[in-house]
């Protein structure tokens, strides 16, 4: 499918991207300096070219379809680069305050580390919008220009998304002291995970991804069981461990305070604990934005102390 500006397609794509990012016909129209009926007409023309609907009309705003996500992923970076090459945005809002920095990542790391580290920037006037979710989903939004930065728990695949190492997470097998006293820790330290037979395992997902990785790395065996508790927030898993519901594998940064307080203890101190590297990914081809650069720099500097 070719988009030639002689047919108005480049203009239609700019309009589409404005609506896609704003989530609203009205807001998108304001960004490109057009009336809402004109925006609607342009989107309808683009939908005919694409052959599929791009937006689902909602009572308030619009929701992108799968075709819209795919189109945005392909055109966002080139259009942003073109705007930069032409000297910036041609919209009437070019002199308006810089928009919020859109930061995505895992809820626990954002809440306990990233957002506190960015407090001085927020107090200094930078606006920040935080989105939580799984890395794969957040990277899709980053490629589609719906996010500026993503803290990813895995390195983005391929070369389409620039990323740099942010921090290493060390994972610990932990339980409350009253539960640990019922476990044969000597047998566990000898590398026998059957010492945990009958101990409830607590996980943020049904397939126990962190626990399974720990079992492979430390015990060189496959974990074959089901969790006694599944809750999609590691902070809730930690709370359950503290309350004595069972044991789990958690990142050290999340449970550091409880370790110092003695409300949980490590059940094992292997010589080579499992480590996971978090990465800071940024939008490819995005125009320069001082506030995004400041947030990125602040995160990289703060992460040296995580």
C-alpha cells in the first residue's frame, strides 16, 4: 500500500496519528488545527485505503482497532522524524507547554523505585503519566508512540527499539520466620527442593514464572506444582509472605525493608542467586523532548543505587 501526499495520504496519516495518540477525535482535531468533521472525513478516507476500521467510536473518545495499532507502529517514527526535519510540529499547539512524559513499566518497580526517584523532576514542573503492564504489551505501545519510555524486564528483541541496561534484580526465596521454622533448611541448603513439600507457593501468575526460573537456576530441576495463591502484584505476594501464607521468590529491592525488619527471611543463600536485568527503552525516531531526556537521565542515575 503506497501513501502519496498528492492524494492527501500524508496529511491523513498525520491526522490519524494525532487522534490515535489523543484517544479522541476532538483532541486530535485540535492538535492538527482542523475541524472535527474534517478529521472524520480524513479518517474515513484512510480507512477506505487501509480496508479496515481504524477506530471504534466510544461514548467518550475512540478506541484504536488492531489495524490502528499496526498502522501507528509503522508510521509513527517516520512521521515524527519528518516533523523534526521540517523544524518541528506544524500544529497550532507548537508553543504550548511540553506534554506529560509517558512512562511504562512493572507496577512494583515503578511504585517503589522509579516514581520516588523522579519526585524532584515532578516538583520542578515536569508532568509524568505512568502506565503499568507487562513488558511485551508496553513495548508494543512504545513502538506505536503511545509511550515515551518503558522500563522493560527483558531486553527488547531486534534493533527497532533502543534500550540500555538499567538495573539488576536479585531474586530471593523468602518466607516468614514462623513458617521457616517448619522447613528443613539444612536439606534445602543441600540442594533438595523437596524440603518445601507441603509449603504453599505464592505467585503473581498461575505458571509461577519467577519460581520456575529460580528452581531451574538454583536446584537444576523443573518445578511441577500449582500455586496456592495467585495475585498479579508482587507487593500483594510479599504481603502474603509476611503474613505467613507461604513462601515465594521475590526481587530483593521489593523485600529489602522486610528483610531488615525480620518479618521475612531468606530460606537459602546460594552462591549464584538468579539475576534479571531491567532495561530502559525509549521510542525510536522520536523528536527531541527535553523532559523525556531529563526523566531518562534521572532514572539511569538513580538506578545505580538500586
